[in-house]
C-alpha cells in the first residue's frame, strides 16, 4: 500500500512531536504532591466567600488538574494522605506524613516533595518535617488563605510556586520551606500572623527569598540545624511524648498549670514578655520539674526571644528556654527531642542548635 507523500510527512512530524514531548517530560524534575486537606482544598458557597467555607473538600487529583501550568515545571504525581482541616492534626498524623515524606525522599525517581496543608497548624508540621526528615531534597509545605472557589483565590499560585521550588536544584539543602504569597520562608522560622489576609505567613527574621514568575530569588539561608544535618530521624521514631502548653496571663491560677502537667513529659510555659512566670505559678513548675517534667520557658509575644536566666533563674530551677521559638514550635521541638533520653542541659543545647 502506498501513502501520499503529504500523509507520510504528517506522520513523520507527529512522531517527532511525540518524541520531543517524551524527551521534555524525561528532562523535567519529578515532584510528588502529598495532600492533607485544608483551605487550599476548600470550597465556599459562592465566589464572594473567602472567609466562610468548608475546608478539605477538593481531592489532590482535581487540584493538579486545575493547574495545567505545573506540567511545564515538573512531572507531578499526587497522593491523598489525609483530607482534614489542619486544626485537627494529631501527633499520629505528623508521624504518618513524615514517614511518607522520608520514604519518597529516598526514591531516586523523586526530586522534590510538596505538602499541601491547612494554614492553622502548617507552621508546626513544616517545623516537624524540618527536624526529622533526613534529606537534602527540597520539601515544600504550602497552603492558602482563600478557597479555590473565592474571588482572588491564592491557592493556585501558591501551589505553582511550591512545585517550582520543589523542582529547583537551588532549593536543595535549605531545609523544609514554606511558599505562600510569593515568598519562600524557612519552615523553622515562619508563623501564621493573621487570619484574614493572604500575606498571613511571616518570619521575624525575614523571608529566605521570593518567587517571581517562576524564578527563585534567594536572599539568605537557614543557619539552624535541619533535615540532613539533624540528629533526629523519623525512621527511628514510633511515638511522640506528651508535651503541653501552659498559657501565662494576668491573674493566672497555679491550678491551670497543674491540670496541664498531668502525664506530660514536658511543659511549654507561654509566658508574658520575656517568658515571665507569675510568682504563684513558679512553685508549681518547680514541683513538676522535681517530678521529672521538663519545664521550657517560651513567650506569648510574637517576636523576639527568651533570654536564659532573665526574669527567672533558669540555672537554679533547672529549666530550659525556648530561644526564639514560639510556644507551638517549642512544643514540636520538645516532642522530637524527648524521643531520646536527654538531660535538661542536652535539651537546652537542642533549643540553641535547632
């Protein structure tokens, strides 16, 4: 059978295009998106609903299908790990997620990992991964402040930026990152600072960089220990100890700390100012320490850091200070650290180094 030359030329052209597409796909980095729910997977009743909506409704395959631009950045696969609002995250969720991230990071065919997450506890999960996943591959945690159904929804661009960073060689070795509102922040430093703006996530020490039209611009690098340099390893952790937070405020009764301290291996005291502790609470914390509970002074103020032996004689009481970590991040580090039999001096070293 003879085919017209025009048909043969068309077939040859189609074959070249197919080969080119395959070669392009093979040249792209491979990124896995692990979805956990949150606002980035949320939906509102109408386009005007940016603050009232149902979180954790859209599955990861639809998130990916709704963002075809990422196919030019990386070969992307999605996994639905959870489908929950992040305020419902438990220690078991943290362990499950971190073990999956660790397993993927060991695969030779995975270049970067993105975790979609609700914003309420995103900073805690990002810091946990930063402490326990031993890899130099980029891990990026991302969320959104508005559901995808809202006017001016921020999730699509945030996710695009996250994939872009996870696929970038220049993001390697920088620890777990958070990409939102065009900024690249360290998972250690960043915190949610406001609940109704897209610029919700900030670090008091400043962003690591920015993403503009798919290009990363870096301005600083993390100096605290993380990921590949960490002494902690999620592959060796099967459970996390109970660590609770006691909140300091005017007229706080000692009984509030007593109730929180039952069964805890450590107490984070979210003190006023420089991690101050009310005089009536000090004896309760001293007793807890005498009973073997680690006492860690953090502060409820949004910036600065707690000075050791200022406000309280930490050496005398055998207490630890959380340095610049806010109470919720101090809790994460204490849980991870106390999976090992550390003295208070060792625990203080960990808080200086991480």
